[in-house]
C-alpha cells in the first residue's frame, strides 16, 4: 500500500520509519511512504504556514492555503479515492478495527497538524476523516501518524516473520497478552510458571488463555465489554473466578514473589451482574 504524510516535519516522519519490522517492510516494498512538506507550498519570503486565530486567543493556526495545496499534491500521487485522514485530537479514536480497515486500502493520505489547530476550511475541503490516537495531548500529528502507519504496515501480508503470523493472535482476539518468559528458568529467585515447563502443548495453551482472560478482566474490563469472550475464554474466566472466590490466587498472585501491581477488583462502570460470556 502507499501512504502519503502531509507534514511540517517530513524528516521526523521519514526518520522514524527506518527501524525494525516497519523499516524492513518498507525496504522490501510492502509499503511505500511518501511525505509532502507543507512549507514547500508557501510563496512569501518568510514561508509562513501559520497565523493568529480569528476571534483571538493564544497560539497559532495552520493557514489553509499551503496545507490544502500540500494535501492536493500528495493526493495526486495516490490511487484515486484514497481516503484523506487528518490526525487530530478531535477525531474518532483509532483502534485495531480501523487499522484493519485502512490496511486493506491501496492508498492513504495522512495529514499531521501543528500549532493550536488547523483552519477548519482546510479540513472541510481536504480531509475525509479525523482520527485521534487517544485521550492525551500531543504537540502535533506526526507521532500519531507514525502510530497509525506502524499499526497498518505490520498488518500487511509478509510484514511479520512467519513465526509471528496472526494465526496465534486470533485466539486471543480482544484480550491482553499473557505473561512471557525466557531463560533462565529461575531469575532473582522468581520461577517460570510450571505450566510452561511441562512440554504439554494443550496445557500451555490453556494456561496462556487463562492468564490473558484474567488479566483482561482485572485490568481492562472495557475490552471484555466490547469484544465479549469466546466460549473457551468465558469458561476459563469462570473457573478462574470460582477458584479465586474459593480462596485461590488472583491475577498476579500465581507466585509468592510477584511484583507489586494492580490487584484491584476491576472497576466495571456497568455495575454488577455483567455476563462475561
Ligand atoms: C488548548 C488545547 N490545545 C492544546 C493544549 C489543543 C490541542 C492542540 C493541538 C491539542 C493537541 C494538539 C496537537 N495534537 C494532535 O495533533 C493530535 C493528537 C493529540 O493531541 N492526541 C491524540 N491524538 C492526536 S492525533 C493528532
């Protein structure tokens, strides 16, 4: 797929794309990332891209003329009909579903803003959709654009090694990851959980799913509310909760030497009585 990023900091965007899975996927031609420098579309001596907000107030606003010209220049390099997405704190929150949706397209244009905001007319005329990467304040859209690019490119066929195919990921869809361990078997007195040393593939799989479900229930109940639980995951969670209620151990309590951490009951804004399956 081809992605174009409209930005005041093209070097920042290009520089971040050279590493790891993302860098290799781009090297191998799975994704082509281009940039369009907004400042290249200014014609005054000062190459002005911003101006004071009508109505007053602090901060500066990105001027519409150079931004829209940059968007049109970048769009001309993309397949016709490629969505034009502005990264904005006012956008709908980007998630894995949106990542899958966008990764299936041949072309995508990303607009990264700076300053206090973008002139609304440039958004109306040059952008189809606005996306936020979460409820916190960034200094501009570039890092958000990079987060989106990272999430998309790793979904492209062949971007991950065969050993990291998404087959395994589908079994834990909508769940947090289970805890990972590698050698040594005992580290500073902490042991690798016995289930992982058993060599019993079914037992390992079951332990991991149970850990994933327990962690999600404890740390991110909102994910369970959104995605629901597959029957096996639901059964493991019920068994796990029953064992806990019967005086067993909680998530993060499977070893006596565990780190301190979140051992709270999950906060469920929907209140008690929510069905996990
Ligand atoms: C007065 C409030 N402003 C700053 C404290 C609003 C504001 C302006 C510009 C807030 C953020 C930004 C720049 N942010 C982005 O361009 C951005 C963003 C974000 O801040 N959070 C989450 N996702 C995104 S996507 C683009």
